[in-house]
C-alpha cells in the first residue's frame, strides 16, 4: 500500500478512535478500500518482565521447542498407514518431549553464551504516538464531511 495521492483527514491519540472513524465511514457507505490508518511517530518499547537465570532460560527454551517437536512427531505419525491415529498421537507426544528437552538445552546454552550481558526477560512492541486516517485525494473532502458529522462517538477527531 503506497501513500500516493493520499491526504490525512483526521488524527487520533488511540487506535480504537481511528478504527471508530473508519467504521463510521463504512456505515455511511464511504468506499473504505480508499482509506488507511497510519501510525505516526513510532517508538520501540521494551517492557522488562523479570530476571533471567538458567532455570528461566531452560523453561523458555522448553516452551519454544515443545510445539515444533510435537508437530514434527505428529506429521511423521501420519505417514504410518496401518494405524495412523495411534502412531500420530504417540509420535506427537515423543516429539513434544524431545522438542522440550532440546529447546531447554539450547535455551540454557544461549543464555550461558551471553555471559551475563542480558540477565532479564522482556517483551518488545512498537507504539505510535498518534494515528492518522488518510484517504485518496479524490474522496478526501467527502471523508472530512462524514467524519465531522454528528454521529461520531468518543471524543472526535483532531484535524490535521
């Protein structure tokens, strides 16, 4: 999706407000395929969730290895034509266990290789400071008229 010949018609502090504006346009019969919501001034936020140690590294590794192991085991079990359901479930269980063990070992190994540089667990996310509703230039005036209408809820737009 490109921004060629597009014009901002409103700016909101939260995504739900921008979403409500586009929903309002859709309710009014506006061609919403000509609308985009663009996050502006994006920043990366890393929320620290706790201290990392060998036990937690093993647990995270085991959790990330268990599902792929179970899926691979299940797929190999489906190849058995004589008794595919039992063998698929049994191999999925073995794959889950094997994947968890390998994942735990790799988690501990990777944590040890970091040498204490990152002794915490965290979650990263991208957060825009505002959201702009932009529309194709050809229909921008109609969008401004509809967004500024009395049916808007939740604070209304900030004009840009």
